[in-house]
């Protein structure tokens, strides 16, 4: 699972999830104690998770929401395509209102960049 924050995607090898949490928190100008209000967990609990923790999935989901982020499971064979979209400086526009799919401003539904992204390759 990856916590996506655009700037973190430029660093290879990929940062650990815990490093990404800390980087995202700092990028938002937040302190560890801010997570109590944002994610509903104590500063001590968050500090432990960020430094050496092994958080439960529900706790990780709360933290991601508090950091205005999403947890995403990406098939390894699709990771490079996802990175390319996230690293692109071109603005993304909604494909269809209410649908979480986006096109670049130059693409069309005929050349959708996400086409087949999460489908199993057979």
C-alpha cells in the first residue's frame, strides 16, 4: 500500500509507509499532537506509529484521512503507470462527474490513460 503525496513519488527507492506518513504530516505543516484532532488518536500513539509502529489497518485508514490522503493498493505491474500519472505536471480533469477517474487535459475517452490500469492482464 502506498500513501500518495506527489513530491514523495520522485524519491527512489520508494520510501517506507511510515516515512511517507511523516513527510505528508510535515508537508501539511502539522505537528504530531495535531493528529489527535485530525485522526482521533493520541500524540503518543501517533508518535509510536511514525517512529517504529506497526499500525492496524483501521488506524492507518484514520491517519490517512487525517493527512488528507488515501491508502491505495496497486498491482506491481501497474506501479510505473501510476507513478507516471502522479509525476505528471499536466492538470487532471474529471472524466465523468462523480466518478473517480481522470483524464489529462489532452486525452479523450478514446485514449484514456487509466484504461486497463487495474484489470488483470491475461
